[in-house]
C-alpha cells in the first residue's frame, strides 16, 4: 500500500471516531436538549356527554309539594339544608318554578373546570319535596354563572347543566329572602342555641324533619 493511501485511511478512521464520540455524548444529554425545537401543538377538546338528553327541559311536578328546602354556602353549613312546611312559602316557590323552561348549556364543563381553581365562592339551592322527603324539583344558583355564558339559576341532570330562560329576578330574590330567614332562625347565634331556644321557627334543621335520614327521589322535568 502506498504512503498516500495509508494517510487517507488514517484520516477516515479519525473522522469516524469523532462522529461516534458525538453520538455517544448525545445519548447522555438531558431529554430537553435532544428534543426537537418545534413541538406539535396539543389542543384540549371538551367532550360532550349526554347526547341523548334534550336541548330544553320544563319544570313539572308529579304531585303537590309539601316541603320547601333551602341551602346556601357560606351562610348555612356546606351541604346542609333547612326546611319549612309553611304553605305560603311552598305555594310561592311552586308558582315561581312550575312551567319554567331551562336550556342546555354546553359551556358548563369548561366553566366548572375554571371554578374548581377558585377559592371560596357562593352557592345556593332550592327544592320542593313531598311530605316524606322525596325530591320533586331541585334548582341551584351560582352567581359565577352571571358573568359567563349562562344565567345564575340552573338545573343539573347528571353531568348536563340547564340554565333558566327568561327573567330570574323574582326567583333569585325569593331564594335570597328564604336563605336570610333560615340563617337567622337556625344559625344565630349558633345552630345548637337556635335549636334549644324553644321559639317557634318557620325553618327547621334536617334532623327536625320527620323523614330525616331518608333519601328522596329525583325531581320531574319534561322535554
């Protein structure tokens, strides 16, 4: 072999060694360095559930309500209800809810995901029940809805939200007054003192109801 050929082979071997060393070095670099500079964009898509459910529901009652329930956070303990058998209040709630239409809100899941990141908040509900505690209608109020895609008063059917169409002022004011009265009668100065006061109360605690501990059925809503 000639001298020039030997020199050429040596240069080629050195080049191969340099490339190999570079490849080995890359294998030990952090993943962030070796990833491509341009990454694919992954866009989250809100999955719609309950495709078999209607676009609107209308409040109806299978029987005449005998009990009115109210809840509110933070005025009343989270998850707790207050009840009354006052016929004038029951009749007024019945009048405000019967025949009202609620329209499906497809932005509910996105709103709820944002709301879960917030601390505090306010939530109310009003329900009409039978004398045995079976739930005929359950409507909620969330003031956070008002600044978003839907009004504040809504009905949940599983994972699907329906917001009340039309003016909500009367129902909202009625709920507010009931909550205020229930708070004064059952929470001040504290629930136990209110319970032991002996004074006649329009609003009662859950365990003061004859059907305490029993679960009611879901309300009626028709397409």
